[in-house]
C-alpha cells in the first residue's frame, strides 16, 4: 500500500490516515456487490466470479467536514482462502461481517466468523454485523430479530442492508468512518462516539425500521 499518496484529490485528508476496513462473511453473501454499491453507487447484477484471495478499493468519506480515507478490503469467503485472509485481520481497524438473510447457513456461520475474528483481529477492532439482501424479503430465512439478538450477544451494532437498492450501505460505512475518526483523534474531553446510538438515530431519521 501507500502508492496512492501522489494521486490527485487525496490531498488535505485529515491526518493522512488510512483506515483499513474488511468485509467478511461466507461466499455469496454479497460482499463484492456491497463494496461496489458503496464505491460507485451501482449494483452489478449477473453472476460474480468469486473473489480470489483479497481485493481492495479506496474511498474518501466526509465526517463533519473532515475527510476520512477508507481502504476497503473485500475478502474471499471460501474456506480455501481463509489462511490468506487471516494474515490481513491484524491490520484491519474495522470489520463488516455480512450474512445473507435468504441463507440460514450464512447466518449460522456468523459465530464461527466471530470466533475467527476474536482469534486473529486486533482486540479493539470495530465490528458491525450486517444482514444483506434485505430486498429479497420474499425468500427471507433469517428473521431481523435473530440478527439483532446475535449482535446484542456479541455487543456489536447490527443493520439489515441491500447491496442492490443501496439500503443502509452508506450508513454502515459512515458509522464505521465516524468511529474510526473519533478513535484516531482521541480527544480527552469528547464523549466517546456511540456507534449503536448513531445508527439508531440515523435510521429513525430516515424512517427505516430495520434496526431492532
């Protein structure tokens, strides 16, 4: 990494800090589509070639007028690439853990992913649980409240998202960016940013009820 510094448009970024965010979850839950929806605001339909190993995109988001640079890593969900991705866990400051609401198996595997995160990631890594493909509600196999209750058990924020419609995709990354910016600044007198409260407030504002 680091080769981006000379690029036009990256100047004036607060602290020039690069925040590493990883997308995790079983193969087929929509990680690549989720990333592309955020990066380009587009949903690519059709059959995706499964991500081989790891791929990344850069994106700058504005948090209260401050630019925060995210490098988002899309990881392969398949078992055979796991050892590759483990090496990257250590560097990640935030992890977005996705399951597919139409796949009970992808949800049941979340505990295994969390165990893996606990083993390989930084102790204070920011984790968010996302139930993706919420637009395909007719084929729903995982109830919203089951996602919420698992998230509560692990003390992580939770939302349902849709890489297709864009629902909550930007909000997920914005919440992560806010949390990372606050941590990096570590101002002693500022109350700690509460990622749970922020998500809840934003969703109430948009009249969305996916948060339980």
